[in-house]
């Protein structure tokens, strides 16, 4: 968890040194946005970076909940005794704020510090479907996260860094968070209120972070989505 926090802050400090503004396509550190400029693109009517996942409520599946409990217990017992669920959720939101800014700015090299190669390539394509207003929504402060929860955790024998490399133990954590996009949303809003009274003033973040456990590796985001609740069931 300390490695994830350190990586997120390293990217944040780098972005701050560059001014945090939108990079031009000619800036080499911004990645290859121009590689995707050919061909027609249908832009999203509402913010939805990817079609899925769209997790908005905690899971009630007993098998998933038991699997999450067991995975967390194994991870804490064998790999990181200081692991704390609430702290991990906060750090994952902080990391997702960096990823959101990198996607909005087209900073693919910087995104690569925190994300898998597959996710970076997927984000390059998904970015084309977003309007300028939708990209602006991806630039959020971690403090604007008002309700977050761990959706699932599981241990796998597939290396997320190399798709066809089996036999390496990895752990995955998926969290969901409601991010307020308006000051009118109170910090103590309930889930029911967020899905009803304030659904037009929040966006939802889903992010998955994974780590190789054997051998021990660094945290990487393997999946992320930003969307508004109105399209969660579309």
C-alpha cells in the first residue's frame, strides 16, 4: 500500500511541475494521441469512459463477500500486516485521481507509472469518445470522494502484466467511489440520496488495482471507469 501511495504522489508531483495543464499532441511525453486521430468517432452523450464495469452499490453476493474477506486476510497475514481496508480505499481514490488527470491530459507515459500497459492503450481509445466537458470531470480532487467502498478482492494465478503468463500469484482489489461534481452535494449524503436527489451532481469511479505477490511487485491499475449514475444501467 505504501508503494501505491508513493507512486501516486510521484506522478502527482511530476504533473504539478509541468503545470498540470493540457499537453499538446506535439509534446512527446503526452503519448501518441495523434495515433488515433483518423476515422470517425461517436462521442458519449454522457460521461462513461468505458461500457463496464458500472458498480454503484456494494455486492450482496455471499460468495463474492466471502472471497473478498479471505483474500484480504491472506494478504494481511502473509504480505502486508499493516493493511487496512479504509486506508487502501483512500489511497486507491488518490491513485484514481492521478489516472483521471493523466487521461484528461493525454499523459500516457505518466499514466504508465500507475497503470498496466493494456489499460493505458484502452484509455487512449476511450479518451477520443469523451467531450471536453467530460474530460474536465476526470480532473477531481480526492477530497471530493464522499462515499466509497471495496467491491471485491480476489487472488489469481495469472500475471496481469503479461496476459499469457500463468503461475504468478496476484491479488486484485476493486473499489467504487462517488465523486461530487457540485458543492451542493453534502459530504454526509447517503447512498440512496446520491442515487436519487443528487444523481445529477455526482460521478461514479470504479478502479481495480492489482499486485504480483509471488514474486512481490508494485501496485498497478488494471481497470478504471468514470461514469454518471444516469447511464449505470444503460
